[in-house]
């Protein structure tokens, strides 16, 4: 899978052809998946933070998590995303929140950079599916970016049963954590009513912008209609078949 294909999949785009239009379609949304509030709550509860704390935010999107962590915790955050427009937006938000000195954002391929970034206290991976491989492979890569006994935060989902192999159940995740040498410190499952409200709000903006593009580019209407359908399918899945979850992990050896 190429990084572009992985990106498209993570944003429920059925084709890489849609990628150039994503900044327009998602222009009204700052938080793209991961919840800064949930992550902040977990970090404050379990991790001692200082101005020397270094955080790596992989697939940072428009920098919502990075900026909020820098603002609330005063720590250093590096955010990486492959879409230049998202990084430009993140830079502007850091300035708006007065944390530009704590935030570093740049365009990059996380599938390559995860192999070279080292020495962080915390690494965050947003909802990017299997861009870095399966769950076991992903955790193995993330472990290498943080210090001994460092922390990993993953935004993903629990499958409600084993009938959907695309999503691991909580028990399957726990087995992988044990195998890869990490401990689940806390997991926060997003409440159904919160998911429903968030989905409705995001879908309203996505449909609005997709319809604007359909008027400008009628020959690409099939592309934007497909994206609306895939987004709605993901919303239905989150509300009925899987549970969105933020997981805080601690490395327990090696």
C-alpha cells in the first residue's frame, strides 16, 4: 500500500484521485478524528509533563491535538502530515493560540519518518488504519520513536465481535499489547451520543463542500458522491458496529 492509498483509506476516500480535493472538502473541520480533550485528560492523569517533554504527533492532520497539547501542557510537539494544506493550517493555528515556539509542523511521509524519529516521551498516532502495517507492526514501529518506558497514544476502534476482521476486539488488542511489550494504561471509548453528534456536524460540512465541488467540477461528481457515501458508511459503522477508542500505552520493556 502506498502512503497515498493509506491516506485515502484512512479518510474513507475510495480513490487517491480524491486527495487533492480533501483540503477543500475538510476546510471547515479542525479536528480530524482524534480528540484533543480525551488525550489531554489521559496525559494529565497518568504522565508527568515538563517543558522538556517531547511529543511526536504522526498524521497530525491540521494540528488540533498538537496545538492543544502545547497550549495546555507547555510541552514541545512535532506534527507530521503528508498534506501541505493541513500543515499550513496547523502552523496558523499554532500562531493563533500563541504556541508557535512549542510546535514544529512539517510535511512528510510518516511511513518513512517513523523509522528515523527517535527520543520522544510520547508518540501519538491518529486514526490512520493500517498505514504503518497491522496492529503489531504499528506498535513495534511506534516503540522505536520513544524513550524507554515512554508512552504511545493510539486513536482507533474496537470491534464489537470477531465477525468483522477489519477491527480487532478489545481482547485481541490486549493480546497484541502483551506480545509487543506495552501495557494498556487507560482506554476511553467514545460514547454513542457523542459520536452521533460529531458525525452529524461533520457530515453537514462535508456534504456542503462536496456539493460545491460538484457544481464547479461536474465531471468529477462521481468522486464527491462516492466520498459522501463512504463517510456516511463510516458514521453508521461507528454508531452501530464498532466503538471508537483512544488508548494510552506504556512501554514496559525494550
